[in-house]
């Protein structure tokens, strides 16, 4: 459930990004897939597109029964079209806007989203910028009172 919450929060923030003319900056948001060829995956999306990759989460039990915590990683693959040097500025602007929008996010069961790294590559007529973030997640194995989660979150945030 927490992965779905994180994905939807990122999707909402990224879909709201607008360019200087108040047009959409990102047209597609989807989950990153390791099981299909990268070019096949991005070819079916309207670009610019963002693919959300939630990395490995190693859950640790907290002192509160049924509550687990993980310091994980989220990578956003920002894909834009490239038709020559003139598109470099646009590709970097989209990646920078996405990184700025997601950096510092927090929501139900997650927080401490912090930009950790960026890498950009051109593949044929596409540019891919991968923006990597650290993230802290809290997960309930069984229902716990909301106050328990808030208390645990405050303890761990110190």
C-alpha cells in the first residue's frame, strides 16, 4: 500500500508541472519496468514522460508493534525527445523541474525525500535523465492507531 501512496503522490506533483506558457511540462507518468525493453516502454508514452522506479526497501521493525520503517530509494526516469542541440535546454529544464517538485516531498507514511544524484544520457533521438532520491517510509503490518504512527515518525525523524 505504501508504494502505491508514494507513486500516486509523485504522479500528482509531476502532472501539475507547467512550463512558461502554462502548458503541461510532463505528459505521461508510469511505473518503470525492468521486464520490458526500455525503448519499447518509452515509445508508447507521450513525451516528456516520467517513469517512477521504487527501489529495494529493506524493512526494519520498530519498537511499536506492527510498524516497520525503511530508508529506501526512488528513481525518476525523465524521458524527452531529442532533435538536436537545441533540445538540450528543454530536456534539462524538464528534469530540473521534476527534481525540484519531488525534492522535500512528504505524505502519509513517507517523508525525507531528498535528491541524491542525477545522470543524463542520450539514446538515439531520446534524452533520459535519471533523478535519484532517498526516501523514508513507514508501514503498518496491521492497523495501528494514527497517533502511534505520528509518535514513531517523530522519534525516527530526530
